[in-house]
């Protein structure tokens, strides 16, 4: 089985909601969501980015917004900014959950390249602590504290504004060129992450913020879970111009499995044709090259394709890539090796 290292999951939030039963849920599985230890093993998953993400407060129009996303065009309003004091308790709870699983030896938090290799070689699950939206980071001291807790990947925004910059709304069809540049705090965050070796994630970021990070950062540019705007005109997807910027930096894009970011019609309905995923991979490979493409599933955070309902189904995607004409060496790079390479070059250890 070809090993898979995945660029994004939102499983921590689901585990926190499970309370005291979380470790058993992860270890034994309960069939809910997309990812747990048995399904990771069944799918060949050897590691990935475990996201800390703070949800916005429920809105009276949430149900109507979901219906809109099933029937484009749509342009949903951005949720309100969440202040650090409101974000911190939820972010800490998710970080604590990841450390709980680490102490129980149900996965291993990795912060260095050698640890990443050793965990995979030993048959463990290598977990990168990632933060999706930097609401919980008030200042430079807070960034250092999170780094000490194991944070090694950070997206300055989710799809709402933060004190650091602007996320793109959920909109189709739409360009990502919406909103302004990084704030002074956002520019300082980029510099701090570069000094500490924290990977900066461009997924969810608007074009102006993307361009700022491309100009300011000395690390490879990375979008952990995005797809090709040329094939699906969602604001969340990357234009060819952005893909070329990532390629020029020696960076990487993890293909998002979320159906609505893959389907040419942008509808939030299960993707019925896995061949659409292969067309996105072909497009990314044509611009980024064989070393610049990986997976970024968004397990437990998005609507999955019909043939990829959870992590146990990953071999179906691998087999489809073979049938499409990808050789095993290229599949291994996309499935695992490219993530390992970009992390080693970013962490600099």
C-alpha cells in the first residue's frame, strides 16, 4: 500500500466534542466523520496536518446559505472576526486533545524532520499541529508559546477576517482577488513564522494577502488544501498566476477533496466523477511539476466525493491515479514524499 501524508483535516474539533470518550473514538472508530485510527490504517495514512480551527457562532441564515451553495451562483457574507480572548479557549482545547492522543501513543506530534521520518518508519501516525486562522495568536509572545506547544504550520486566516489579514468568502463564480493586503500584524506574523520555521499556509487567504506573503516570506509557498481555479471558479481555489508563484518558490499545493471546490459547476453536492480530481491533479502538475503537488483532503471539514467518503477509501484514489497513467514513483511523491520534503525545507532542522 502506498503511504499517504495528508495536508489537512479538521478531526480535532470532532474529538473535542466527544469529550472523555475522544481517545476511544480515535483508537477504535465509530463510523462518524471521515477519519479515525482504523480508517487511517485502512487507507495507508501515515500522517498529516491536524488543524486547530475555531468555528464562527451559528447564524440564523446558515441553513439558507447551505442551500445557496447547492445552487450557484452565490456569494456568502464573511463571518465576523473572532477576538483572541474568544478564540483561545477553543484553540487550547484542540491543542490539548492532540497532546492527549500523543501521550496515549495513538499518534506522534512531530516538530522536526528526523522525527517525521522516524515516526513513519516505525509505523506510527505523524501529526503536524496546524492552526487554520490565527485568531488565537494575539502577538509575538503568543506565537512563541504556540511554537513551544508544537505548532509548525499556520494559516493566517480562515474564510473571515483576522487581525492579520483577509480570508476569501465562499463564493462561486468568483476571483480570489477580494479584500485588502496583510495588516502590519500580519506582516509581523510572516516574519515571526519564518524565524521560527513555522510553515505558512495560503489556503483561504485572499489574493492581496497571498501576494504579500509571496513577497515577504523566505520559505516555500504552500497551500495545504486548495484546487485549480481554472477548473472550478471558486474564490477558494488558486489561479494559474498564484500556482506559478508557488512553483517559483519551490512550494506545494495539497489538492482539496471538498466536492464544491472540485466540481466545475461549484455546487456543494457530492462529486460523482473521481476523474474530476485527476483533471485537477493534471492541471496542478502542469504548472507546479512533480515535486509541487500533494493531497490536502479536508477530512472532517468538507463534503467528500462519492467514491472517497472517508480515509479508508484513499486506495481508490491511488488506483484511479494508476489507471490514469501515473507511475508509482509519481504517485508516491504526490501521496507522501512531497509533503515530507517541503516540511523539511521549511522547518530547517
